[in-house]
């Protein structure tokens, strides 16, 4: 059964539900009785009878009155506080008793609510905490273990977060608890986790209480003689865990009467060296892999620890075994989480084996180029596993290959498999959602800007939860029901969706940046030519760059956005035009659209080309006196192709309507069935019916708009040279209570959940409250006319000699601007910035398009 998303109003007041429902059931009868009494009020006999009846039932009526009054008082006293809380009441779900939830290791809670789109749901980070462990999700709670000081012998804790909001619910740190790789497991009201990293000599197994009111309290701990990187298994009321060079343990889940851990059996590390891989327990047997010095798969009796069989392997086994349909699947190879095979002086190699549980004989072996460290995931007759060679492999359960997907970065984690998706996260920090049957990419999202990603993704409640070394715990995905038709790719204006300010994917940035490359490769600052005068459009793995150079370097060029290193990437295709392209391209599905030339140029045209190949599809003329402003929605294209006329075309080039509105310099903003247009001359805000172009209302502005309008929740935000305005989408009237306290707006502005950010006409980064327009903060040093770029908890702005980073939160700006990258030697910018895949793309005079990112 799928887990429904919680309704806070139902989750927080269970005590009142019964009495209120009973009262509501009696309410019609009470009203009828009162009505009858009123109608017969003037009959003396009835009045006398009524008085006697009331007196005879005085105790019952008094009790009912007290119940109603008490319920009403409790509701008034506590309901606002309860329903206003950000952390929802805990909702129980199925247990998560082993690594990746169950023996098939899918890492997903079953259900038809899936993460259908790439969208940051929430992000928990405190600036110093690494999450090496893989999340466990039970009900609406996410549990992870952490390391406070990085990969060493630092401090650790166990954290519980609300799965829907990311709000911390509780954290626990048993005395002296150290930085931890082991992942928590949950069975009933018990949470069990290991302690320590590979260098921890005397790590513990700890058990915490999850009972209401006692969440996070330590029930018992057991100290071993080695590290406990192994994720425990709870099976049959017992805990099974590996303790590095101290072998394997079986403990009782419940403590003895003195609160001490009870050891059922222990097998020594001399016989079972490097016992750090998560175990599988099934059918009364324990299945365990051995790493360095062991190189085996061991089968132990779950009751006694007696060895039933040892299967020697060709390589160390760090991959947790998976079990499905009477078979065990396990990965192996040369190399571990920290060291590649070459660093250990070994040949790169790896494999996945299949073992028949009935005979304990190897059924098949599938060799791969490097080690397999994560667990295989088994679903519907398919075996999915990640390899350090950067590929996700899919095999049939008979060992025959089905397909692969290459991420071009090492994969050291386990995949998660849902009803329709396979989700993998690369060591470079990119989360990929692939269609399960075809392995075609559905969406991708950069969850971390740094290397060393060891946490495997967990899927529940329509979100993907994954930890990282540098960026805490991230929840990604927009919950929804699956559709085989992916949402069309849309880049609707110069900086993407209005209000996003060029932030394509909310990917994290490195703390400091550096220049990677520039395009064209021969542009190295020797000229004053603005080869790239408008932002690039960034979708999926493509950059569509407008070129305004000399003849031969005009038009649109498509570059790979995933190009690595400092070499200028080779274009996938180029589309030449007669005139320079001064405005950004827009993208609607598989069609790229761009207007060549600028006002005053003759023989201008709107060009449509194929996004994958660059082949021309169609073109239409644009008048010399037209602005050429261009925008789009999922199915329509909007262009000012005459002096005062806005035209709506289909993606195939057919004209739908044309409307005379005035001079338009910024792309229209589609919103449902409406189209919001900021008109520069005459300065006004206009809303049209999108289907027909009919003008629904028009409101004058006191100055020309400097950006496209942004629509959120029935409000339109408009930036002019005098102020930022907020107006009703219904009729254009100013929003009540909006203060407009930040001064003039010089260009596109960012509209977040709680704040609005823009660069003022005075060159100040300005932060306003979205609800009231109240000024939250200003800082100087920004170049007017260029949009701020939101990057999670920071805003980037273009300065005279550097790109500056300013930390911000809902309450205001934090601290002074800090240089993110020195641009003094690059000259002046020619376009606003775009963020995609953890990199920043910006036009610079004499350099063209420059990519900046982590060193």
C-alpha cells in the first residue's frame, strides 16, 4: 500500500476526534428538539412538560454541557499550536530492519507515489556534518548516523528528521559516540546502529528507544574489539552484525533486566577477518562477505553461529548480499570505498555472483571492469548494481545482460529501485533517475558539490533521501503518480522560469570557484567583442549558447553541459545565422527557438531548430522595428515580431493570435490559462487570455519594467526602475500590506519561498520579505542590470572585479560579501549568470561564454 502524504490536521489532534465525531452525530437531533420546543413555546402545557423533562434529566444535560464546553476550550487552547507546528506527528510505516530496507535491497518503500520530477524538497545541513550512512525511512521519519568532523575519529550522532519537511525531530549521541559509517535500522520501537569508521578500534553496537516520549534514549550498547562499519540486521528478535576484525556477533534485541546487552553467539575475527559488510539473514541462515584477508562468502547458522559453508571468492567482498527468489546475489572486486585498485597496486577487476540458496553452489558469474561496492538490488526478474567504472548494470536473474547506463563518474553506492525508476548517485554528487525498463534518464539532480559520496539513496513518500560528505542530507523529488510521458523540457526565458534567475537545478556550489574553460576557444580576452551577449539556455546535458561575434561566429551553438576538465568542449552542433543573436534562445520540448538581429536590422527571422541535431525546422520574419522579445510555454511560442504586436505561435510555427500591446522588452510569463506581459511603452502590466490573446486587464506602471513579471499564488511581482511592486492577478490592484521598501529594480529578480532578491539601480544586492515587501537587508558592490544567482543558502552577484557570494536566510543577509571567484582579469560581464550541474556560466567581454566551478 502506498503511504499517503500526511494531512497535518489529521495527524495532530487524535484525542479530540472521538468526542467531536459523537457530538456531530447528535447535533441534528439536538437542533430538531430545540426547534420543536421553540414552535410550541406559547403552549402552557408544553412549557410545563418541558420544564419537568429538563429537571428530570438535569444530570445528563449538565454532563453534555461540560463535554461540549471542555472540547471547545481544548480546541481553542491547543489546536492553533498543534496545527501550526512544522514537525508533523509521527506516522508509523513498515520496519527498515536491514541495509536497503529488505533482503532484495531495493532501498525503497513500496507504493505508487514516486519522485516524478527533479526538485529540491528540503536540505538539512549544519556546515560541519558529513553523512556517510544511508538513510532509513519509516513512516514520516528519516534516520541517519553522522560524522561531525569528517572522515576520521571525530564525534558522531544519530539524527531523526521529518521526512516531509526536513525539520529535525530529535538527535541522540550516546556518551562518546564516534563518527559513524554504519546505517541505522529500525524494527518496531527499536533503532540499532553501529559506531565508528575503519580506524575505530573498540566500536560499539547501540540500541535506541523509539517509543513515544522516549525517542532517542539509549537502551543498551555493546563494545566490540574492532570497528562496526557494518549495518546491523534485526531478524527474529535478534541483532546480527559484523565487527571488522572482531568477527560476527548475534545479540538479543532486548536487553537483560539490568539494561545490559545479551550476546547470543560470537565467532572470532581470526576465522572471519574484515567482517564489515552488511549482512543478509534469511531462512535461518546468516550470509556474510569477508573483505581483505577473508575473500569469501560465509553461511552461518542464525541460531548458533556455526559455519555451514564458506565459498572462496576471487576478490574481497564489500558488497552487501541481496536475496530474492531462492538466490543470493553479491558483488566483489579489487579496491574499497577509499582506495582504487591502482592505489593498492592491483589490477582493476570485479564481478557479481549468483548463488543458489538450496545448494549453496555458484550459479553464474558476471565480470565487470572494476569493483562492486554497493549492494545489488533485485526487482521483477532484474538485477541492478553499480560499479566503480561509472556504470549502472542491469542483468536478468539468469545472468544475461539487459542494459547499462554510464554516469562517467565512479559509483560506489547501491541503487534504489521503485515501481518505475532506478536511482543512482555518483561519487561526483549527481543523482540520476532512470526509467527502470529502458534505463533512459528521466531526470537528474546534483545533490552535492564535493567528492566522496558514500550514502546510498533511499526512496519513500515520493522523495529520494541521500547523504553527502559536504552537503548534509538532501531530499529530492516532487511526489506524484507515474506517467510514462515525461514532462516536456522548457526554458521559457533568458534565465529559465521567471523568478528562478538562472538557477536550473538548485545544485550546490563549491566554496570557492575557478575558471574551467571559455567558448569559443580562441577568445582569450584580446578583444572588446561581446561574443556572448545573453545568457545560455541550460537543459538536461545541453547548453544552447547565443553567438553575436563576427561573420562565421553568429547563431546558436550547442555545447555539452557535462564536459569535464579545462578543455573547451567541442560543439555538438551549430546553427549559423546571418545576423548576430543578441537574445537568449528558448526551448520548448525538442525545439530550440532564437531571434537573430536586433532592432534596426533588416531581414531578421525567428528560427526553430531541432534540439538534438540543430537541423532547421521552420522560420518566420521579424520586423526591423520589433524588439524581438521571445518566450515560450510548454506548447506555445511568444514573440514580438512587429513594433507593437505580440504574436502567439505553435511550436510548429503556426500563428494562433496576434495582439497589439505596445513595446515589449521582456518575455511574457505564462501562468495556467493566463499570459502576464510587462509592457515598456506605454509602461503597464497586462494580463491576456492565453488561448485567444484577449486583453483581460491592464494597469499603468509609474516606470518602465526592467524584468518579466513573476507569478506566485495569485500575485504578480513586477520590477521597475522605481520599486518592486506586488499586484493581484485577478485585477492588477496593489496587494494590501505590501511595503515596496527596497528601491528600484535593475533587472531580473529572484522570487523564493520567503524572500525576493534583486540588484537595485544603485548597485546594491537587496533582500525583501516576499509576504510584506519589508526590507531585510542590502549590501553594495553589485553591477546593476545583472540578476543575482541563488545557490541554496547563498546569492551570487557580479561585481567589478569578482563574483561575490553573500549568505542569506529568510530573516536577511548574513555577513559581508565574499569573493567566490576573481574576475578582474576576465574583464566585464556581458550576461547574467546561469547555474547548472554545480557550475556557473556567464558571458564575459572578449572571452565569450565562461564556465566557472570547483577546482
